[in-house]
């Protein structure tokens, strides 16, 4: 029995990856549904023994506990719903690629849920993030690509921050399982840095205000299947990461709690104001999500300020995440259904030049100016300097001098005279 | 201006060189004067071994017996010089001149005399000053005289016979040395009883070779006959 | 100062004089002559010093050496003279060219 | 029957070969090759004897020093003889294809006489006899240079001859002073009797100056590049590989035996000149546009290395210097032969127009490159071992500044060697007619180059030969090493 | 000669002999040449497998040849050398297959493959060298055997690149030689030992030891492309793609980095390195190199040049790991030796495929190429993401160990270097990936060739796919037994064993 559940655990993230392999996928009729099967079966198994995979990465583990069972269920439902919206597998290259990204994102999502250690969670969420970026961008119009680019910028920044978090964690404890890290960090001298890095990292990933700018764009332009996934995949996993990684209920950081609560409140106010101002039906899910994450932040801030409060919550945060996911699905589906008359199916939109993001403009400017100022001209500058130095040293003159010296050395008279002189010097030196 | 400057440089250089050479000369003179007052040489050893050398003239004894190996190599030097001259090109054809009758007569008379003289010098070398090189020089002088007076040597002598004569000295020397290696067990180690004969034999061959080699050197190039043409 | 030493010093003088001429003169014939003068100086020293013990028989080994040396010098001079002729034929002058090599 | 006197055979065999070649010009090849093989056998025989019985002294004519002349063979002379035989064999095989008949009949007797002179020189224990062999060697070398014909070769030969005569006279004057001071010309006897006096200083100055002139130590190298560059290729190989080394050998002997207590100053001076030679020769080689001149200047530079042992003076340094000498002989001979092949193949030796020689003449180019590895001193090659030993000796002696010329010289050597190799790989603008190169010429060059390479892998063997008769004195460095290890 | 002494020699000799034999084959003998090439490579791999088995079972493989009195040429299989041997012989096989496909029909193949084999011989020799003199020997041999590969194209540009390469490497070799001799004159031995062999001289020869360290690192740093000495690497890009792959991933650059590992770990030993105070400057130099290389890569449009500067940056991770004295960071540095090789070789294979199949040489020409060559570009993507350090690929494992090791050793600044470098890596790789996958393809490629069934010939396609899978595998299975990481941990345990 244990072996079967272990295999199921392994297969949950593995099967989608395997199915993403193009030759396999094209031979199977409904790869997106089949990929979900191990997860579904896993949900039916009453008790799952977590497994240790010491050979995987830096030693990982997989497992399903009470909270993550709910999350898994939510994911399965969301992915099934999204799969129904997928275009029929055809010969279109863009659709094929879309399916690949779909499966990869699925693998990342399911894997992150069943991961029991930080490195595993980090790896799966990275896979999920890059896959989701592909989903956003492939076949979308220019707004979608813009959203994708903002998303990937945030994600890289988030990954960097979370990598630091991992390093800090690893230097405090050798075990990377959630529980032991939580314990170790809460016992460490200054958990503040750790906590703030985790918060910033996952806020970037989940699109929490003020890192929300890709959310409205995504909802405005993405395919229905992708719009359906936004709530359950990046947002839910970001919030889950906070809950899993933070030593909540064990440390007391009142200052930080206050700040987070203020930020949460600001997010809610902003979302309401912006949502009323735009008043576009399609953008409603985005503002809903922002309001939800704002509430979550307030709750989290309260938990940080006072561990007792957090401990009272119990499993509520998990349920909150689950219901957020479900709620988003419903909202999106409803809006889809409302707009289905005048919503053209997402197809290949005419490719045109995208207006670049501010971050890209900055990066581009850095590259341009950096190139002009230093790096590109550096070899030229160096060679110019060398040339200058060369002219100072006058290589030509040196050459002439060398030639002239050899010429005079080749002359019989001078050479022999020199030789005499040397003979004399030798003798006198020796005689001394 | 420029040439004047050069000239000045040249003069300066000359004077510097003279001073330098003066220093060399002074140093050399000082070294010579500082030598021990009494000659430290090999006179004693030479006179002690004269009895077994086979000859009475100590110079010949040193040349052909005590330090005979040097002389052997010296013959090789002559051969190398000749080959070197030959490698430069063939001898120029001398102008066909009609020698004056006086010269012709003189040469006709002198040459046999000189050959005879060479023979005497060779013979005398065993006990008084004289020897192979002196004899050879005289022989060479005779040959050069003949050449100058446009006496042509027969072409068939310019090939193989000429080369044999040229090699005679070196060849004999080396052959005797090798033979002695088997006879008395040492290279150029004469049995004391036969030393005189061996030395005379070698000297005779060497005289002939030296004479002909020097005359051939005078020609300044390869002979116009034979495979070296 | 004995006569022997005088000979020897003369030899040293000849040596340096020859050296001077060898350096200064450009014409090859003069150079060859200069070398022969130097050689004579060396031979003079070699022979003369052998007899510096008054009244004793002069050392004969240097004599033999000088004879060998003379033969060698003659051979070298002969080769040198032949070469001078060839150099003159090839370059038109009996001097060493003093241009640098290409 | 007594032991066969291999020493005498070594001198007489090539002499006899030369005479035979001279007498029967149509059979030069036969006699030449027989002599070459015979000399190889004699060297082997002598080497065997030395290994069994240690250093050998042979009294010519049975008189013995000081009256007679002695031949003396120890590890140093044996190694010089071996290297002469190896290079000699290579050159003999190479010249089969190189010379046309007219030149061959003069080349073979001259070359065998040169060989004889070299063997006699390396075996002689008598400074006057050394003078005679030196003259024999010099005249033969001049004659061989002149063999090429043409204005360049003739003027080079003329210059070379004058230098030879001047140098020999200086040497002879030194011999005269030593003889009249100590009454002997035998090296061993002189070594016992010698004591510091003005005459000894003068003799040392004169003899060293003469030998330095012949060894072309900077700034006395003026005659070497034209002579070595304008001679026929096998002759260039002989001159660079062996002839300049002969005078260095005499200097080494004198320095080791007769003038060991000269004080530090002359040694340092020679070291400085050697360093200057390394750098100057390297720079000049780099500046050359013609291949043979480049190689000739490389010889100037490489000869400079040999003199770096003089300021160090330890037996380890001497051995390193000798090792460099041996590997340079092999490598430089191979290099000149390769240059000869390229000259024959392309009809010119302008470096910039080599035009893919690497592809079209691969064996030759491999030979050149492998020889270049040894010249640069890259491992594994004889040049590397020699350089390593010199470096180690310099650092052990605390005279670290000698490391600089050793390293810079290697870099310069790499620069000029790879300049050639680089152009050999690239295409030139103009295509030219090419001539065929005989196989024997290509493979002879490669064999010598590989021998230079091999010298870097079997170093213990030559080093153990150097111990025969202890020509470099007790090996104090080894003693230090042993003490450190225990 | 017994088997334990013969095996190292045999491993070095397999490629030497196949190389020498290939020289004498004429251009026409394609089958014989291919057989020799692949046969040699496979045979070597088998022998290496035997050796790993043997080392694991406690065999002591050691071959000695006397070089000078008291100084031997020593080939020895220890844990560090096995890491490098496996890398070089494994990737040699892959690269050989690739080169056979790449050079099909081009001239001078015998020469090329001959030197190719010699190059690998030298690399394996560097790996197996048991003392510094043997190391120097093979290190110089490596210089010599790579030169003909760089000038293989026979053009003026190639000759200049070759010249630059030699100026750098020969100078470096000379410095290395001086350092080696100097060290030998002080210690009297050069044999690598687990905790170094200079400890006894720390008090008496402090300054000399520092100077020697600088000489050795400068000599090795040339090949490892540490920053002021990196100039040859981008220029050497004129060489054919398999050569670039070999230079960057397997042989030259790695030999330099491996040498620095040897110097710090087995010549000086970590203790002496710390006591002499040279580890800090070395780490700083490596950090500067990492950032500088990434910055330069950002500005390159030529794909191979971009990859070359990326190499400059990435190889210094190895040096950085070694210079942060500590077991975890050292593990990271060592394991990057393998990881960087696998990733970078993938990228160069892909760049070569682009050039060979479509004539693409510039980043700006790569728009939409992912649709034309999906397999190649998938491999490229994996390699590039690995370089950025995305989990679970190879680069992540390295960065992880370097970061943890730096924190462990109390050097927090390294973490910022790593973060900055990752950011820059993303900066120069992600736009490429975006252009490849999401930008529209142009109407025609610069110089397209058709290869029938696949997007390009199978010999060009298989190697990058295999190495991309390896990139994934060494990251994913990092903790499995016999993985590079485990082997590196094993080495570190030996080095830091109390």
C-alpha cells in the first residue's frame, strides 16, 4: 500500500512533466486529464505516508497532510475546469506549445503542494512560474505579453529573494523540511530579515499590492483557461508559500505585523477605488483577488504581531486560500459566460511591436548607456590607450634602435673592439 | 657638416682603439714579464727520451714521435684547406703566356735542383734542423715556379694520380698509426728499433703531399680535369 | 731585461699591432696580412720564451708547436686568399659588406 | 689482444672515410654512410667501456703527458660524442637527398673531416692539440659554408674565416702563456699546477675571448647569422648544432679544470652576456622575415642560455647547461633541416608567404614544431629539462634574477616559433609553384626532432652518464637533496 | 607492469594513440577515422568506468616515470582527478560525435581529429597528474594541442586569434613554471597531498610562499580566464564550434580552474592558504570576474561571444568556491567544474547547430528560431536556465552550495555577488529565450541547409539533447550516490577531515 501511495506521490508532479514531452503527448488523446489522474487517486487514499527522496535535488520529500489535501483538491478542480477550456489538440504549433506550458505549470503547481521541504517547494514553484509565464505569453496579444513580461520580472526578483531566504535557512539548520526550518528560524537571533525576505518574495509571486500590475493586464487579455488559473495557481501558491515558510505562531514581530496590516488595508482601499474607476467587468476578478490578498495580509500581520492570534486561526488560512481559488474560478467562469457572446476566442493575434515595460526600458537604458560608457568601448578604449602608450614608447623608434644596434654589432670594427674591451674587463675583474 | 662629424667620430674611435690596444699590450707585456725567470719546459723529458725516439733531431722527434698526433691532424688541416679551395670553384685558366726564354731556362734548371734540395732537407731532418715541412715547401716552390712558367701538367695526372699524391702524407701517417696499433698495441707507438725507419717513411710521403698540396692551393680552385672538374 | 724577453715583448707588440690593423682596415687582403702579423707575434712569443733560461738548451717543444702552427696558418691563409678572390669576383670589391642583413 | 681503442677509431674512421670519399668520388655515398654507421658503433663501444670502467685516458704513441698527447674520455666528452653521432647520422641521411652530385663529392669528405675534428676535439686532453682540432674544425666549417656559392655565402664564409683565425690566435697565445708558466699543455697537469698569476689571468682572458668569439656569445655574434643562414641546410644544421658547441665545450673544460678559482666576477659577466644574448637574439629572431635568419638568431639566443651556468657554478647548473646544449643540438639541427625542406618546397623562405605548409608538408612541419617545443623549453622536451635544472639551480643559489632571462627567453622563443607556425597554417595571397621534397629529408628532420623530445622523457639516463669521471665535480646539490629527503 | 600502474597510463594512452594514428590517415578514410575516434572515446570511457570502480574499492592507481633525480612524472587516480577525468572523457565522446557531424565534408579532418585527441589526452593528463610537474607538463601540452584547433580555419582572423591565445597561455605557462620551480627549490617535493605540503615553511618562507602562490594562480588564471587575463577567450571564438565547446567546457578553461583547485587544496592546503591571507584576494578576484564577465556578456550581439563572456563569469564560480575556505563552498566549486561543463557544452552545441543549419551567428537573428529547431532550442533553454540557476537544474545546485558555504564561512558578500550574477545571467539569457520562442520568425534564414528528417543532422542534434538531459539529471539527482555532487562532497571530506 505504501509503495503505491509513494508512487502516486511521485507521479503527481512527474506525470504532467512526462506528458509534456511532445511525442508522447501527440499519441495520447487527452493528456491534460490523464496528467491529473495520480492527484485524483491520491485524494481518494485516506492516509498518505510522506516519502523521503534523499537523492532528489539536495534531498527532498513529498507528502500530503490535511491542509494540503484541500489544496490538492482545489487544484485538481481548477485544472480540470481549465482543461475543458483548452482548444482541441490540433496541428497548430501555438496550441501545442500552449499545452506544453499548461502541463508544466500543472506539474509545478501539484508538486509545490505536495512538497514537504523548502527546496522542493522552491523548485516546483519556479517550474510553475516559468510555465505560467509561457501560458500568459504564448498565443496572447500584446497586453498579455506585457503582463507576462511584468510577471517574469517579478518572478526573477522573487526567486532571487527566496534563494537568499533558502541560504539563510540552510545556514541555520541542515534540515530543509518546513517544520525544522520554522523552528530553527524562530530560535535564531534575528528572524526579521528572514521574515521580510519571505514576505517580499511571495508578495512578488502572488501579485499582492503593490506588486499587482500584471494582474489586470492578465485578466484583460489572457485566454479563459489562463484567466481561470490565475487565482488557483500563482496567487494561491504565493500565499501558501508565506504560510509554509514563515515561522508563524512562534515569533513575535509587532512592528512588521503593523506594517503588513497597513499594507493590506491600503491594498483593499486601492483595489476598491481602482475597480470602481475602471468599472470593466473583465477586470473584476483582478480587483477581487487584490482585495482578498489584502485581507489575507491583514490576517497575517495580526498573526505576526501576536502568535496567539495566529494559533487561534488553526487551518483557516489554508481554507482561505482554497476558497480564494474556488472563488476566482467561479467569478471568472461567470464573467466568461456573461461575455461569451461578444468574446472572440483567443486566437493568434496579429503580432506587433510591444511597448516596452519600464523595467525593460531601464534595463535597455543600462545596456545602452553601459555599452556606450564602459563595457563596449572598453576594448576600444584600451586599444586606444595602448596605441597612445605605444606612441609614447614609440615602438617604431624602438624597432629602429634595435635594428641600428644590430647593424653596428654586425660591423666588424665595433664588434671586435667591444670584444677587446670585454676581454680586458674580464681579465681585470678576474685579477681583482 | 655631416661628413665632418663622421670624420671626427672616426678619429675619436681610432684614438680610443689605440688606447685600448695599448692597454692590451701593456697587460700582455706585464703578463710576459711576470713569468718565472727559469724556463719551465719539457727539455728534460725530451732529452731523456731522445734515445728511443729513432731520430737525433729533437724537433723532429717532437713533431713526428712525441707529438706526432698533432702533425697527423696538421696534415688533415692541409687537406681541408685544399678541399675548401676546391669547393669555391674551378681554377681559373691562366693566360697562355709565352714565358721569357730566360725564365724558361732558369726554371728548367732550377726545378730539378729544388727537388734535389727537398730530398736533402728531408734526409737531414733526422739529425739536424730540417724535415718534411721544410722539404715540402721547397718542393711546392718548385711546382709553383713550373706553374708560373706555364708548364702544363698532363691532364691524365690531374685526376686519380693527383688525388693519391695529395692524400699520400695523411694516408701514410694514418695507416702507419693503425698498423702500429696492431703491431705494438698503441696508436702511433713506434717500436724503438724501427722508429727511425717509420718516421722517415712518413716524412717522405708527407713531403710529397705537402709540396703538391701547397702548389695546388696556389691554383686557387678545382683542377680542370677529373671528377672534380 | 734579457734579449729573450725583448723578443717576447716584440711578439706582444706585433700581436697588438696586427690586431689594430685587422680592426681598422677594410680591405680583405690587409686583414689577412694583419692576421699573419698577429700570428708571427704569437709564434715569436712561443719560441722565444722557450730559451729564457740563460745557457741552457732551448726547449724544443715550442719549436715543434710553432711548425705545426705555421702549417695551419699557411693553410688558413691559402683558403682566405682564395676566398678573397672569389668574394671580389662575386661582389666586385674585396671588402666585407657592412649593410645590415635583410 | 688488448682492448680496442675506441677513442682512436672515432678519430681515424671518419678521417679514413673522408680520404676514401676523396679518392673515389663516385662512391662518396657508400663510404660516407659506412663511416657514419661505423662512428655510431664506435661511440657505442666507447660508451660501454666508460660505463664499465669509468673515465678513460689514452696516451697516444705510448708517451703520456706531459711529453706526449693524451686522449681523455669522461661523461662530458661521451655525451658530446653521442650527440655528434646522432646529429651526424641525421645530417648524413638528410644530405643524401639534399645535394646534387657536384656538391656531394665535396660535401662528404669535408663533412667527414669535420666529424673527425669534432671527435678529436671532444676527446683531447691537451690544450695545444685542442688548438689544432679547433683549426681543423674551423677551416672545414668555412669550406662547407662556402659550398653554397653566391655572394652571400662567400662573404659570410670570409667573415667566418677571419673570425676563426683571430679567435684561434688568441687561444694560441693563451696556450703559449700557460705552457711557459707551467711547462705543460696537458689539462690534468695544468689543473694541478695552476695558481693565480698575471700570466694566468692574461691566458684566461685571451683563451676565453677567443672561444667566446667562436661560440658567438653576444655581442660577438655578428658573424653567426649570415654564416648559418647562407650555408646549405645540412651545413647550417651542423654549424648550429655542433660547431659552435665545440668551442663552448673547450671553454667549459678550461673553466671547470684550469680556471676554477677565478672568483665570481668573470662568471657573473659571462652570465650577464648570456642573458643579453638570450634577449637580444630573441628580439632579433622575432624581427626577421626570413626563416633561416630567424633560426640563426634563435641559435644566438639559445647559446646565451648555456652561459647562465657560469655565474651559478654549481654542478647542477653545469648539468642543466649541458642538457640544454644537447637538446638544442638535436632540435636546432632538426629545425634547420625543416627550413631546408621548406626552402626546397616553396623556393623561398619568406615567413609571411609560407602558405599552408602545415598541410602540404606535414612531416616537415611536425618536425619544426616538435623541435620548436624543445627550443621554447616546453615540456616534455630536453629543453624543458635543461631549463628546469637551470631555474632550480638559480633559485637554490639564491640568484633569482637569472630566472628572468630564462623565462623571457622562453617567451620570445615561443613568439618567434609560433610566428612561423601561424603563417604555416594560413593561406597566402599568391600561389606559387612548389617542388618535391625527398622522403629522407623529411624523416631525418622528424627523427632528430623526436630525439630532442625524447630527451625530455629519459633525462635520468644522460644525467647518469654525466657522472662518469665526475667532470662537474662532486654533486653538492644532490647531497643537499638527499640530506633534505632523509 | 601491474594493472594498478598500467591503468592510468592506458587511460592517457588511448586517446594519444588514436590521435597519432589519425594523423597518418588520409582525408578519404572517413570510416577508419570515425572508428578510431569513437572507438578510442568509448574505450577510454570504459577504462574510466573500471577505474571508478577500482577507486571505490580501494585500489591505488599510480604510475611513476622518473624524470629527474628526486622528481617523477606521476599519474595518480584520486577523488579529485576522477571528477575531472569523468567529465573530460564523457564529454569527449559527446563532442567527438558532434564534431564528426559538424565537420562532415570540410577539409583537413585528419589533422583536426588528431589534435582533438591530443587535446583530450592532455586534459586527462592534467586530471590524473599526481604532482605539480606532471601537471605543468600536460598543461603545456594542452596549450600546444589546442593551438592548431584554433587556427584550423586557416584564415588571417584565425591566425590572429591563435596568436592572442598563445601570448596569453604561454606567458601563463611560464609563470606557472617559475612558481613550480621556486616551490620545488623550497620544499624538495611537488607531490599533491591532501592537506598540502608547504605547512612546514609557513614561518620561515612566508613572503616567498605568497609570491609563489601569486605566480601559480596567475599562470593558471590565464587558462581559467580570471579577469585581467581573460582576453584570449572571446577571440578564440573563431574556431569551429566543437573546438569552442571543448575549450570552454572540457579542456582549457577547466584545466586552469582545476589547477587552482589543486594549488589551493593539494599544494598549499586550505590551512596554509588561509594563514597566508591569499584566499581573500583570490575570492575577490573571482567575484570581480563573475560580475565583469556577466556585464560584458550583456552587451554582446554575437551569440558565441556572449557565451564566451558567460564562460568567463561562470568558471570563476569554481575559483570562488575554492577561495571561500570552507567545506560547503569548496563542494560547490568542485561540483561546478562538472556542472558548468555540461551546461556550457550544451549551449555551444546549440550555437553551432544554429550556425551550421541556419547560418545564424547573432542574437538579433534568432527571432522565432524555436519553431524551426525546437529540439535544439529546447536544449538551449535548459542550458540557459541552468546557467541562471533555476531549480532543479545543475546551476542551482552550485549556487546553493556556494551561497550556503559563504554564509557558513561568514562571508555574506558572496551571496550578493551570486544574486547579482544571477540577475545579470537572466538579463542576457532570458531576452534570447523570449526571442527564440515568442517572437515571430523571419521569412528566411541567413543560410539555411536542409538535413531531411530532422531539424538538423542527427550527429548535431543528439549531443546537445544528451547534455541537456545531463544538465537536468545532475541537478535533479544531485543527492543520488555517484552524482557529481556526492563525489565533490567526498573530496571535501578528505580535504577537511580533522
